[in-house]
């Protein structure tokens, strides 16, 4: 088992102002899961001397090197050439790869450009990793106890090649012990509030790797990792999850790939209930999050974006008197918007949101970040929450969407418990 | 003038699965603008040997090294210590920094923890760069023709330190020639359509660096760069911009930091006109883009998210007959939604959108990605567009928002021209 590895991304565009090497995030996770630490990573352009120097240095720091990019057909693509030069090996044209490339072009009714033939050149002694998603194959080379993996830079191709061809090679000695991860997601609490809640279990699990992370406005994540085989790690992670779930309580809404809108959607589907919205300061953001979920039309009937006061009266059933007496940003208006949405769309629940997202519009009594959320339901008095949120316009709006979805979730959970 | 530089980000979290070194994007732009190429960049954890090896290698590749991170108060923060060891220099406690640190803590009514005193240690001979946004100062070291800059990893602190302290040092020889950038933004055309349009001017400007980039669903960007002083580059970029604007035509909506929703908002403000929406497949996304702009309440009165067919009838004034005869995804329904939005909100224009975002709901006649957009206005027959968009649900929805904003923009431009 290789204990340490490094990652090298090749491409001058990665040294500019717009592009980052995101491939390394995927590779780090995959390598960690089979017990291989990533000790460093680097990006380099297509300069020949720079490329050779990076290869030599990377392999002096760790015996496994994963290189992405620079396998294309242009003059600037010379990862293979540099590796061949570094190892003192030749490049050989592979007739089988060449035929496959030509076939690819023929299928699209075109002749392969001569320049693409270069992609059929193989470093002597390399294992060719067939790329079913693109033209450039990957390569695996072993030399004096070191392993060099060459992968295309296109993420979609790189991921398939790594999973299908590289992982089996790296794990051929058996099921490896590695680092496995789990993420638990918490809504509506700040980082320090979550820290407070989990302190006792955190202390009890000192030997495990736990990180608390502010992931998005209104969402905090707990990141766990455990070493071992997938099965061993799973046992540890399950125990951690159980303890932290108990400590955090109902604000913990999901894990790993689950989203808050997905969780709310599933609860609505399961209960057969429907919702409608009346949004002011969020201007459609809550609706757009709900409708990110395929099939959301089964439980989300619609919403009104009532940005202007007149629209609040006309389309959310808010009375002009309430507006005049309490102002647009008030509990009363939020409650009337919620009731209006429920009545107008004929849903089980209606949610109303009004607030001051900023940068203008604040006052000493109602500073920027003041938001009123209300939920109107048939069976009871409904819910109301007043928030005073930190941050800029975008942050206030995003935090509010999480709080709104959480209000719907709270209602559904309580309703389910009561049944 | 230093011709070449490299960037090193220190922190074990940068080798994991979630965090990328985004500081390097800012640094690359700043360095390029004063004529300093970035030839490589790397990330390393807090292992002592790894850190020393990275410093030595980086300085062997370029005489200027910018290091970010590892200046905090914990045991894992040892960038300064490693640089001192690498240069064979000592660390000296700086009483002035120490007093400033203590003062910072006192102001918050707290005693400085003993561990923070470490942040007052300075590598012998280093220039201290005061950090007005945080606790850890930056440092600048010169040694045998090489320059090492140490900056905190927090972007907000790092940027201020670089701009205020490092740039003046690097440019002390005079106004330097460097690489300056400009971005032009195009909506509603694919990458290859833009390529086709600009080919003649592209050929005429072969000596300049021009890149065409698919930036977001529905948006293509042209990236230009030019060498010289800021003034020299500006002349070149202005000429490039004029030629490419002429070649692309009206689909070119803005440059650099301008957004499509911002441009549409400004046109609406200037004309004193108002809009309202009726959205189906985009489920509030168009409204949320319009309302990202502060002050949008002046021209965006509201919208209806009519996800269910019943809602299209009740809140967008679509007739049940039209729905029955043409189906929810049709030109007729889009036009009735647009007219309904305009009538209900009393705006100058109403925009209606209906489509199939997927993954379900497609048919041979109306495949997933089919979208109808319509704009209803008082002064004429309005507009309609049928799109068949590629990609998944998220892509179709995002592309549609750009097409919708572009439809409003097209109307406003034509109206302005007619006046």
C-alpha cells in the first residue's frame, strides 16, 4: 500500500485568475478512502522545464503521483512527453488506440485531424487506461517503486478513469483501510450554537476527527472522518452520527448529499400535504429552492412574489390597514401573507415572508436583516418567527430561505409526531 | 522587476475534499497586472519537512514566493518558523506587535491568551506588514536576490495586506508593465455561435490574447488580456472591445462585473418602466435573479409562481380551454401567462414562462428542455420564443432565466431605439 501521494494539475489556465484545480478535491477523497494520504498538490503550466522540475520534486516527496491534464492533441499538451523524458523512456505510437480515435471521428462523419494522432502515443511500459468518455486515454506507469498516474483534465473523463481503472490497481492487494467521511447537516443554528450543543459528545469522541463548518447561510455542517475498511469506518461513523444527532436534536435535518429542500419535499410527499408561498424580500428564492427538486409539482402548487406593497394587497390578501398600521415588515403582514397564500392556492399550508434584505431600507427599530416568517395552517394557530440576520443582501436572502424551509419542516415533523 | 513568481498555500485543510486555495486567483491577477508571471502554485499541509521542502523548491523555480496561511496562534501554524529555519535566521519577539495584540483583546474586554504571543514573533530582518483586519501581521523578507512574502490565509485580511503593503514594495521601481484583463459578456448564444460571429475580428487580432468561455447556462464570455502599463493596456483593450462588440452585436450585454439582471434593472430604471412575471418551470428563479439587485422594487412589482395548472388559471389568467387545447407547455399558455402577469400587476410588461425542466415530463413532440417564453406589452404584439435546451433540470432552469432576462432587455433596447 502506498502511504503517501501527491497531485499535479497541468495547464497554464490553472495559473490565471479564473480557474482552480477542482479535480484534486475528488482525487483527495478517493485516495483517502483507500488509506493514501495526499501530502501536497501543485499546479504548473506547459513550460517544459517547469513540468520536468515538478515531476521530479513531486516524486521526491511521495511515491504515488497523480497528474491531471496535458493529454490533449495540441502542442501545449505535453504531460506524456515530459514523463517519458523524466523516466528516460521513449514514446511509441499505439495502433490500437489510433484506430479507436479514428473510429470515434468516423462515427461523427468526420476525418480525424492529423494532430490528434499524438494522442495515440504511449510512454514505453505504460498501462493504457481506456477512456470511454473522451479521446485521451489515461496511463499508469511504475518505475523504481514509484507510481505515476496520468489522467485527462476534463472532470467527467478523469473521474470515470480513476474509479474504473486506477482504483482497482491501487487496491489490488485487498480491501484497504482508509479514511471515510460523513457529513451531518444542521439548519437554523449558528456555528457557536451548534458547538455548544455538541460539546459533551465532542469531548467523549476526542479520538475521532470531527469538524464544525458554516456551510451556507443558515446551514452548519458536522464533518466526521474515520479510518478503517469501509465496513469498520461505517460502524464508527454510525456511532458518531447517533451521538451527535441526539445532541443536536431536531435541527439536524440530513446527511451527506441530502438537501433541506429535498428533505422537506420528501416529508410533504409522505404526508400528502401541499404548500404555497407569498414571498417579499426573498423575491422567489424560496420557490426556486423548492422547485429545484424534481417532482416538486406534487406538493408545491405555487407562490406569489409580492415585492410591491400593492401586490401584497392584491395577490397575498394583505389588508391595506394592516400594512398602514404595522408596516410591510411586521408579524401581522407576514401572517396575512401566509394566510393569503394558503387560501388563494387552496393548500394545507401557506408561508409568508417579509423583510429588509438591504442595503437600504433599514431603520433603528427595523434594521437591515429584519425578517418576519409566518406559516398558516388549517389545524392550529400557525407559526411566526422574527429574525435579525447578519451579512449583506445576498446572505440575508439565502439565510431566510433556509429558515423558511425549516419552518415548513418543523410543522411537518410536529404534525407527524401528533398522529 | 521580478519576472517570475510562485504561490504556496499552507494548511492541511487545503489537501482535503472540500477546500480550494482561492487566494491564488486574486494573487495571480494582482501579480500579472504588474508584469510578474505566476509559474506554479502549490498547497502543502503543516508537516515540518514538507513545508521546508516546498519553500526550497518554490524558490528554486522563481525568485518571488508568496506564501498564504500558517500565521495563526496554534501549534499547527508554523510558516514563519519554517521560513526562519530555511533562511537560517532566528525569530525575535516584537514588543510593538505584542502590545498591539494585547490592545486588540483588551478592546473586546478580554485578556490575550498566552498562545497568541507567538503571533508577535518576527523572522530576523523581516519587514512587518501591519494587518488592520486581523491579528496576524504579514511579512516581507529579502534574501540573496529572492523575495518571500508571508500573508495570512483569511482572504479579507490577505487582500488588504497585499494591496496596501506588498504591491507598493513590488512596484517601487516605477509604474510597471503587466497583464490587464477585460471580460465581455454575451447572452443567448452558444459558444460556437459566438465563435462564428467573432471569427473575422479574432483573425485580425491574432497578436492579442482572446479566449471564448461558456461561463454559465445561457452566458458566454470573451476574455481579453493586454500587456503594458494600465494606460497602455486600456488603449488596446478599448480597441479590442469596440471590434468584438461590433462583431457580436446586441447579444453583448455587459463587461467585467456587470450582470444581466443588473443591466436589465438599469434599463428599466432609466425608462421608468415596470415588469411582472408568471413563472412555471423556473419556479421563482427569474424573480430571484431580478431581486438580487438592490433597489429592484422600483421596477419589479411582483410575480406569480404558477407551478400547478390550476394556479396558472387562478393567478396568471390562463384560460382552461387554452390549457386543454394546447397543453401547459405551449406558446399560447406562455402568452396568456405574460398577459395575465401584466394585467394583474398593472405593469408595462409581463413575462410568462412555461416549460419542461425534467427529468420527467418529456414527450416526442415536447422533449425535456422545451421552454416557451412570452413577453406581453401595451404597445405591440409582444414577443415569443421557443427554446429546446440541453442539459439537466438545473441547467435548463438556469438557461431559461438568462433567456427571459434577455427578452426583457431586447424589448427595452428596441423601445429605446424607437423613441
